């Protein structure tokens, strides 16, 4: 690991204030009239506030963030491999209920092929990126939203003075489908099914028809990469002879899994997929072994193993991964950790180890001592939680447009960057940020807005 990566990324990630005043004035004035067009038809955000601009990120910082992300992914996998060699062994060590991973192949080895898709959650403090979560899994939402918003904002920037130095990141959708074909070694014309789902879907996509329509551009990208890509309802899947997976009577070669299986209601379609996967009759992007890598326990393991790492990796962890520990702690360390948690509430966050979407997260600085104690007691009873150092995030100063009233308001809001990593390389970036009067949990189901970034070429 190059030490330059550890020492980089010092300034604010958003370089908006460094852009020429004429460019900024032109974009904001154009965005007010074009705000509806930029956000039109883009699902995934509740409420009526929409930003008049994206975040502007220096291209070199973007590329460095990708390298840091790739290295941390490898270190998290290594923390698992020190404790298990197969997906089944990892499931056992984590204490994940087998009912939560019905699509898991327990014999699957823990190797680098599992790092095919990821999206970390990155917050910034004093311009330094901190990886508060790391989603190493194929069930990553937001690629199409990030692509559309970036391309539409880029089109607003192009005619402005200096707009030729502004560009969108590589398409996350195209990078994903290129990765799907390459990693699954699919031949030309292979049939890929994308089952839609309701539980866990982004706001606006809970209805199957809306979800199917939304996936149209993604299916087109799959076809452009040589795969017969079809979105379908889960209950349209069935199995034929020898548990071959079928859709409309035709064999499915691979399934693009955008859902978490344990979240979905039981049904014949999901049962058919489970049979086909267990029989080895269909490939899947990604296997459920990747979901195990996303368990927040792995971050606690990496901190636990930190002293055994090379010096450069130790510095990387200390600089970019908040201190994380399993809660409740086992053995004699349990009472000591609880005492630490109670006396350092304002510095800590409590999270379910297997949670997602902000569910169950308790921010110590946002609750009372009594609420914090109750949350810790509940986590101790339930098990499988982590305590993590709270990162007080930098704020993003944005102008917002209310799509119902037409009002424009400025606000400094918390934000999370999510660079999509496919095949170890960064592509589009999903940004989730607050809105005027919004809360501290940055998730689409909790009122956050989805946005994206544009890259700035300095030279």
C-alpha cells in the first residue's frame, strides 16, 4: 500500500467554492428552471426538496478514494479469511442464522472473487474520508439514479464557462454489467434475469410495475454487453427438469440479485431460485457469501487485527476506518466495554451487525443518557451489534428547490458518499444528503435525498 494514499485527501471533498463565480452563478440560475428536468422520474427519495447542484469532486481525489476503497475491501476480506475458509464457516463464526441466507453455498471459498461489487458509505471529517460502513455485495441500489443525475447535471454544466472541465464519473450501470458478464464468464446471448421485489425497494419502486419500468435502462445496458437481460416479477421464476431455472419457459443462465433473500416474503418464485442455486443450475451476481462480508462484524475484526498488519495498512485503518468493536463483548471485557459505552455516549454509534438502510442505528450524540442505556441493554440482550466511533461529519452547503412550492432555500447538510466499486475500480458515486429541516440518519427511507457527483479536471 502506497503511503501517499494514507496521507492524501486532506481538503474538502466538495470543490464547489473553488470553481469560477461565473460558473457557479450560471449553474444555479439554470438549475432553478431545470430542477424538475434533472430530477424528473428518478425514484429513491422521499419528500419534495431537491438539490440545485451535485457535489463537485476533484478527479484525483475520486481516483484516490477508489484506491483506498479497494484496499480496505481486501483488508476486510482478509479479516474474514483469518477466521474461516468457506462461506459456511464464516456464517458460523459470525453467528448468522442459516434462515437468513437461503441462497448461500456453504462450500464457497472466501477468495478475491467475492470483491466483485461494493459500495462503501463514506463520510468526511475535516476533509478526511471515513468509511463508516462497507457494503460488499451485488444488491446495491442507486446505480441508475447516480448515472442519471450526474449526466443531467453535466449537461447543465457543459455550456457554462469552464464547463469543459466538468464530467460525470464512468457509468455505474455499464461498469456493473460489464463486471457481471466478466465475473460470471457468461457467453454471448446468455439470459440474465433481474427479479424485482417490494421489501427493501427504494421509495417509489415498491410496486412491481414501477420497478419493472425503472429497470428498463439497466436491461438495455445488459443487452449492450451481450446478455439477454430481462426484468421480471419474482413469482415468474420456476424450475424445470434437474432444477434448471426458467422464466417464460426458457432457461435462465444467471440472476442479477438486487434483493436480500431473508427480507422477501415466501413464494414459489423465491423457492424456485433457491432450488436452482442449491443445485448449482444457475449463477448469481452476487452470491450470498458477499452479504456475509458486508456484516459490520468484519470492521470490528479488522480493528482487532490491526496490530498484526503491515505499518502502511495500520495507518490506513487508523486514518479511514472508525474504531469499531463488537457489542456485547465476550469474556471479562464485557463490563469494561459497557462502562466505556455509557460514559462516552456522545462519541459513539450503536449499530446492528447485520442491519442495513439505517435500521436500528442509534447515534449517541442524538439521544439522552436514558435512551442510550436502554439501547445498549437491548443490544446486549439481542447480541450481534457493534459500537463505532462517531464521526462528526463535514457539511455540504447546498441550494435546494422545493418541487411543490417552488421555494429555494440554502442549507448546510450532512452527506454520505458511496463510490460504486465493480471489479475493484470506481465508477459512479451515489450521494445521500440531508435536506432543510432533515434528520441525522442519511437513508432514503429516513428522508435523505439521492444525488451524485461531477468530476473536476484541474488542468
